[in-house]
């Protein structure tokens, strides 16, 4: 017997509509609390599949991209999402989900580039790239768990449009840091911002999946 069932039996509120509504919300919050990690990993698996398939098609050509270029790619995708959200329609037969997946994957590439530096030609085989990519997403997952503990899953009460704006804000911060040659006074560095972008994009995909 759950806590909410025990509480119901100990009160006279069984037929109260207000209490019934609160019960549903309470049960939903418990469901989310115990399933966020699972939902997060499901989304990451989808992103990994896309990344792996791109490796088969294009190899690691992205290794020549400077982080500034990756930042701009992420910005294009986030800006398209915002445009679709505001216009409520698309003329290209592709919704926002592939864009959020692209944001996750380009952000992971950017973290790898920060760690390895930029090359003049692809210097990793696909297996090495996939391994490094997996480590970045694992780190994003553990960061999510720590922040989720502290913020008590506040993102579940946010609008997808708001998280899109936060992604764009993070990108503008990254651009500012890049223009300052990576130097910051009191702010987090580039990698922290990329990890936050990964997590916001994953949260958006979780919410989209739940609404289907």
C-alpha cells in the first residue's frame, strides 16, 4: 500500500475532488522521480544511434571543426526550434525532435574538441569517436542526477519553449566567452555550458515523448 493510499484511509477525504486531484499529481510526481533516469537514458540511446549512423556515413570529418563552428551549428538548430515554436508551423517536413537530437550531438562533439583540440584532418576512427562521445554523455547523465537532486526536477514544470530560450542564452554566453579567447572572470567555462545545453535538450525530448 502506497503512502497516498494509507493517507486516504486515515482521512474523510475519499470523495473529495480536490484531494483526488492532489493524489493524481502526487502519484505522477513519484512516477517521474523514479523514472527520470530511465527516460533520460532512453533519449541518450536515440541520440547515440543517430551519432553512430552519422559515423558510418561521414566518419569523423567533424574533427576539423573549431568549437566556434560547432557553437554556430547548435545555434542554428536552437534558433529553428524557436522559430517553429513561434510560427506554429513548418514548411520543411521535419519537426523539432531531430533538432534537439542534433543539439545534444553537436554539444558532445564540442566537448570532445575542447578536450582534444582541433585537427587539420580527421584523426580518430569511428570506434574511438563513439567511445569518447559515450563518455561525454555519461558525464552529462551524472551531472543531471546531481542537479536533479538539488533542484527537485523543477524542469518538469517548465515549458519546452522556455528551455529552448535557455539553450539560446547559453549559446550566447558561449559566443561571448569564445570572443574573449575562452577567458572568464567568475562564470563557468565553455564545457559547463555545453553540458547544460545537452541536459536541457534531453529534458525537452523527454517532455516531447511523454506528450505523444
